[in-house]
């Protein structure tokens, strides 16, 4: 299962799978969790409902 991570200081969102940055649809970062979730759904990948937020 993939996990959405908010990179606190930058405000960007990435998707991680097994501790590695995932690329979905040719992208590796998004401006919102919803965009990242839609990209995962378009790739037919399961994604966690929880968003991990990193410290500043």
C-alpha cells in the first residue's frame, strides 16, 4: 500500500511505497494530497487514507 507524505517545509506531497519515492503518471510530487490520491487511483494503486506530515 502506498502512503502520501506531506513534505512540511515545501508544502509538496509525494507518494511513498516501501520507503521509496513512487512515480505515478510520470510525476513524483503534487501540490495537494487530493491530487496525489487521484494519481494513485488513476494508476490503480491502493493508497492509505492517512497523510504523513513531516516536521519543518
